[in-house]
């Protein structure tokens, strides 16, 4: 069954809807209605169709399926799609120190590699330099294919705050490279235009003191770091982390995130080819739908996160084998 077009938008409580909203454990968990979205993702027959189109993020079935497998490391595509959902909430653009800019993972990676010794640069470099100087900055940091954490450039306190779900023990050489790259962005931009630095005490940010905000290990697995990082981005004010979830919350949130991204009001349904849906329905194997429906009902009634993960793994394996047989 393809993901439906013209669907009513279902509201979730993440990203949080108001500044004073208190996150509840159930906000991380799939409800009964959510499982139909999971079923639609997994039974989507067209692996080239975008199921989520959110700003520059375009997610196909293979991207969303990574959220259904507990051991999968999350890539830039999922991370950036949710960051855009956070950024779209005006109240989340304001934190205790004033306005903030929530950078995406793709640009953060480019900043880390940026050199000021060049003849030209993309237009985004100048635009970003101007935007950064009007705000504090939240930067996702990626240790390539290994770990995610959040770096906050707190201009009011003139410090770099690090929020890492594994605590303070990790290497910060990627952060050092990113801060140096950001200095290079400012240096390059200053040669092209006049910069307003009134909100920044200085631009020598690689020399700013660093604070490890998370003092102990919160993450208890090897794959949920990206989920922790986007939650830090959502709930850290610059002074307080409003919500400190548990590993169980993150395990539950992994599946819930797939539903949130599909259901988001930012998801552009027009990219789906409506005219092909009826034809694809006619070619759906009813036996596969019946077995898939049975497995999903089992997952809905599972009592623990471990049971849900195990059942989703079974569903995923069955679905992939069915697709492979169809292709033969």
C-alpha cells in the first residue's frame, strides 16, 4: 500500500508546540494511528518515490526504513529533515540568550572543510556569515559514520557548549576543525563585505572556552546518537536542557520519528505521483498485505521497546525478502 496523498495532517507533540510545553514520555512513542504510517512506509512499492519532501530533504523508503532498524546509524538526510521541522517553529528560534540559528548537518560538514584561502566561494558562504552574526548557532557535529553530538556557539556567554550523549570522554578534534572552518568563513566573508559583529564579542571562536554540558553517559547503545543530538537541539536553551530523556525514550522515538516526518505539515505531498497510485494498488500482493498486517498488529501490542524492535526487524526482513522475490 503506497503512502497516501491528500492525507489529513495529524499533529504530534514533537517538535514541541509551545515554549512552555512539557515533554511527556508518550510523545516519544508510536500510538495506534502511527502504525498505519509505518505500514505504508514499509509497503511502498516505488523505491524512487519521495515520501518526505521537507525543504532540501528528500526521503525515500530506504531512508525512512533506517529508522525502523535499531542498529542503523542515522545519516544527514534524516537529521536535516528533523532539524528543518525544529527550525520551522518560531518559538524554537528563540532561546534564553536571544535568537539562535539551527544549522543543518550538510552545511556543518562543509564548514568543517572550508578554507579561507580561495579566490571564490558559493553564495551561501556570505549569506551564512551574515546570518550567523545575528544569532547564536547550534551546530550538529559528526564524527564520520560513527557519532553525532551538538555544539552550541553561545555568543552571550562567549563559550562553546558541547552536548554529547556519551558524555565528555569523546575526542573533540572534529569540533576544533569546525570552529576553525567557521573562522575561515568569517575571514573570507570579511574580504567580500562589511560584517556587523555587534552581537559577538570576537570572532576568534576556536579560542573560546568550552563547556561539556552533559557530565555523564546517557546513551546506552551504539546507534541512537543522532536521535539524542536532535533532541538536544530541540530542548537546550543555552542555560537549561528542558527535557533529559532516557535511552528508552530514544529507542521509542526512533520509530516515532519516521511517522513525524511523514505526517509533518512541511511535507510536500505534491511530489507524489497521484496518477500512479491506483495502478500500483492493483498490483499489490494481497497475501503480503495480510501477513504484514498481522506482524504490525503484534508490534502494536508489544509491551517493551525490545519487543517492538524485534518485531520491526522481523517485519523489515519479511518485507525486503518479498521485494526481492518480486524483482526476480
